[in-house]
C-alpha cells in the first residue's frame, strides 16, 4: 500500500508541475518552446494517478471502490486526451521558422527579434513575418508582439532601433517612400501597448 501512495504522490507532482508550465503565466520563452514536453509530463502524471487509483480501488470495498474506480477511469481518459494533444502540438507547431536579432537595447536588457515563418521567407531579410520584443534572459526571457509590416506600400523593413528605455522605432520603406513607426512598451511587464499593423494577429508570435 505504501508503494501505491508513492505512485499517487508522484503522479500528482507531475501534474502539478506540468499545469503551470503549459499555461506559462509569466510568458517564459523557454517554457513555451517545450510545450510538447509538458504535455508528456502531464500524460505520465495522469497515468500514474490512474494506476494508483485502480490499485486503491482493488484494496477497498463498497462505495469507495466505485469512487476510486471512477477516478482511475477519469485520469486514464485525461492521459489519452493529453497524449492526443501532445501529438497534435508536435504536428501543428512549425519548427522551420527562423528568428534573427535585429537590435539590442543600449542596456542589453531587451532585443527586437525578427520572425520568419520558414527558411524561404528568411531569404528576404527585409520582409519579416513579425517582430518581437524579447528580454535577454535565456530560458526565462519574456516575449511580446511588436507588429508586422503591411503587404504593400511601405512594406519592407529598413532598420529597427531603441529610441529610449521604453520605445522602439521601426523604419519602413517601399513604393510609397519611407516611414518611421514608434512602438511603446512597458519595460517592467514587457508588454507592448499598441502593436503596429493589423494583418497578422499577435497571438501567433507572442510567447
């Protein structure tokens, strides 16, 4: 029975770890890049909970047996759903994207990253599919969507720079000449107030 409780505790621990990692409330880039791992961790946790529940159900009688059997079945279904989600995530997440650092803030805390959906689009460096603001903290970096360029007019990227501690200036050019766009952000929460462009949703690129 002691080993069963150990399996139960381990399963619960894995689920508790996987839950916050998948929801990623602090938007850590490292956690977002490993979503498939957290899905598999949750699956392992649910499997252990199901096994422990089944073993406990066998050891008792009456209504408790039915309740534990129900819990074991529920966690088994949750494990199957998590496994399907992990597989779907692995299939849908495009790993062929290319990301390049365009500029770094003078204090080294922030970087503007250019996002290219695939290697083919990366062949046109002045036509990124999106721009991020990202902190330079490695695994615990936070990311926020800066915007995208229009499909016509001033549709090419000329340069990106930090005007001050909370402002990014994006210079665009094209058939309609050139234009500079200023994008403000909160350096504490790492949130962009009003992303530029409306032809691509920020949720695609925000960690």
